């Protein structure tokens, strides 16, 4: 099938007779954003392989180029970034749908004596920015104009002081923005996390020559910048995105006669909460060829058709799988018993109110589901849900892919109302799934 056609308008997922194959998913989005940004801030030329060439990441590439870096594509997933003196952008930095691009760039701009105006699409313009701006302003950055919590807005940086900030939201974006601003701040820069968030920024900063100390004390994690904060170019090889790998792997678990292997998946311990949860549900899921590459764990993950049971997911696990709850909700719909997932407040401020949208989509497909404050409850019957529904995605790529996966094993096809935004994180999704035997077609 033609993936470009599949990503325009409505898509329909229909029951498959089985999914089989060995595939590789696009590079990790979190690491792709950081590789471009850190390379743009570093001295020398950074070579990147495995870069996710989705719309969100390409927005980052365009933005750092507008701020003074030299960026060029040398092949599929291969890019070179030459850092240089940053300057104020001549035009607004359009971050599209990418909260990561907007928030990390704000941190980087805040540390330099420049200013930049940030804009985004309708979805991003509705998402909160105060959570990042508050610590940056406490360090000395200024909001020149705009709403203090929504795009568009303009940030002016330079002359920053240090900060000790408690990251109650367990947000890697907040932590990363502070660390990036702190590269040019005077004084100690420290982030304290009651619950650890993904640590790609710390790992990659170290590979770019920055002193970053992480320690656990009294049940909390302390992250501090050391004295050496000047970045030097580093080659970066990016592994497959575990959030993207989740879709074909869960599809294999719920679809009869299936076995799917995803090679070269990032297995950072702060990103593998979904795999641990699926194992608790009785999933036949195996990790092989585990190895360390560029300071990150990588491996090959195989999933086979499984009879799933219900699970209760603790709130402290949420940061390690915050993007995977839509597809976990699908797995729970096929499991036997009541699944409960706690600590999901962050889902209400994603590309959509993701928690409410998961409940609405599952309910439309004949699954009893509800939200209780910041928890998701799914009543699985141990059999395939009815399906036969139209799901409103609210422009959310992960919702669209999750419900297309549901259609591979539900009683009747599942239709999603739009699919263009899938390309923001998983270009080629429909074609890759089709290569495994999935049935995903353009809807009327």
C-alpha cells in the first residue's frame, strides 16, 4: 500500500490473520531531538546516524539552523550538525506539534544573550509552557511578550544564575530545559526528582564532554552540572524508539498466529516500563542481543501471541512509559480482568487530553473504561472487543496508531478520523505494519 495515501484522512484497521516478521522502527524521538540540539550547541561537527526523520524532529533541525548552526542531511537518517555562535532568529521558531522541540529550545535560548519567538500548531499552542518558563525565569531569563503559559511567546536569555529546582512533575522536558540553560549559567545548577524521568539528556551531555552528576539519595534523584559545561562535537548513533516499537509488539500480542521481532530497540531502564508491564500481564515477550551503545542499552525484542491478564500499574512507573499508555490501554482491553493504571495526570496535557480520549475510544469500541481522577480503569473480558467504531483522535498520533492496532484483532474494523499526524513520530507506520501482515487501509 502507499503510505503517503494511508496517512491522509481516515484510516481503517481490520482483523489480520497473523503478523509475522523482523523489522526495525525509526530512531528514538527523544534522542533525535537532543542529538540535533546538542550538536548545534557544541564546538565542531557532530555526525548523527539513525535520526528519526519525522516532522517533529525536522522542526528541531530547522530551528537550530535558524539560530546559527549548520545542518545537512547526508543520507537516510544520517545528518551532520556544525555548531556555531547562536544569534537571535530572524523569524519565529515554528515548533509545529512538538512540545519537546519548544521546551528544550526555550532552555537553550535562555542560556544565551539572544531572544527567540516560539510558535506552534493549534495543539501545541494549547499545551502548558509555564512549567518550563517558571524555572528559566527564576534563573534570569525573561518572557518578552506573550501569554505566560501558551504559545506564541518570546524568550530573551543571557546572564543566568544557578538554580536548585524540584521537578515534581517528573518531566524530562523541564529537567532538560534547566540543564541546557545551566550550561551558560553562573553557579550551581541542580534538579531534584522525587520520581526519576528519562535521562537521555544527562547521558548525551556526558558524551558531548559535559560534567553531569546523578545520584540517588533518600529516595530521590539529584542531577547536577559540574564545572565543565562546554560541549564538544560527538558522533551519535540513535537506536529504535521503544515508544514506536510498542505498536507492532502489542499488535503481535493481541493478534492470533503472530510473532514479531523489532531489532535495535532502545532499552534505557527509564524507558522500558511498558515491557515490564506486559510481562506482568503474561505476555510472551523476550529481549535478546542486549548490549550497550553510546552509553545506552539496546536490544532486539520479540513478541508472540499471548493470553493477557489484568494488571495494576503503580504511579511511580508512569514516567518510564508515559507515551505508551494509549497502546497499553489497547492491550488491557484484550486482557482478562480489570486493569488499573495510576499516576496519569501528565496525559491530560499531551497532544490531547489523552486520558479522556483513551476512555472515549475504548468505550466506542465496546470496552468498559473510565478515568478516576488520574487513573485509567479498563475492564478486559479476555476476548476480542467488538470494534466497529469511529475513533476521534484529536490530532494525537499515538491515539491513531493505538486504535489501528486494536483493529487488527477486534471483532469489526476500527476507523480513526485522521492520520496525517502519525508522520510526526512514526513516518512509514502503515507500510511497516503492512509488511508484517497488518490490514490498514484508507477509509471512505
